[in-house]
């Protein structure tokens, strides 16, 4: 809940540019008064208006803005990073399964279950790499695993950034 100010105030978001400026002013006001949760909300709304302006202008910068909105709510919503990471891990696990791109390092006759693919995807995403499951000896499969490790490292960094931004005094 935002407090009494929001009960009596509404910002007309049809005027995207003026709404963006209003949210920016609200953010500054909240920061100057130590209301950091409210400042986070205003910052998210400001970036949302900016994204809508880019979309309206058909600016290609809309796509990275949309991606940042989905992945982390412009650095204001850490739970989105967790949900995005879970989705990425699931997609990679499905790809590994569909391509039959993983093998058990100790025995090539071992039949992998879906849980093994999910485990392999998590271990690859977090860049732990225990070595019990490895990509089959193909450049494509190794590149797929490497791409998940790269995305995982990025998402872990994004999560830390989002937590710091969300919960620190600005």
C-alpha cells in the first residue's frame, strides 16, 4: 500500500511523456523523504512510460526496454529475475532433452530421466559444472551448454543488481 497520497492522486497515463515526467518527479520526492519503496514503485512506472513512448515511436530501443521489464522490472522487481531464471532453466532442460545432448560421464548406457536434464540445466546455469553429466561430444551441444552458462552468469549478476537497487537507500 502506498499511503494517503495515492488515495487522492491519479496520473493520467494517456499522456505518456507527461506521465513519465510526473513519475520521475514522484520518485525524486520519495527519495528526498526517505520513502524508498515508493521511490521504487515510481521508478518502475517511469520506465514503463518510457517503454510505451519507445513503442509508440516505433523505436528499436523498445525491445531491450521490454526485455528489461520482463526480466527484472527495470531493476525494481527481484522476483522477476527468479521467475525468468526458472523459465530459462526449463527451456534449456527441454532443449537438452529434445536434442539428447547430455550424457552421464561414468556410463554411456545410463538412460537420463527428465530430472537429470533439469539437474544438468541448473548446474550449467549456475556454472557449477560438477562433471557427472556432460554435453555429448559435438560443437553444437557444447555451444548450447556454454550459452546457458553465459546466460546464467548474466542472470545471477542481474539478480544481485536488482536486489541491491531495490533494497538499498538510493
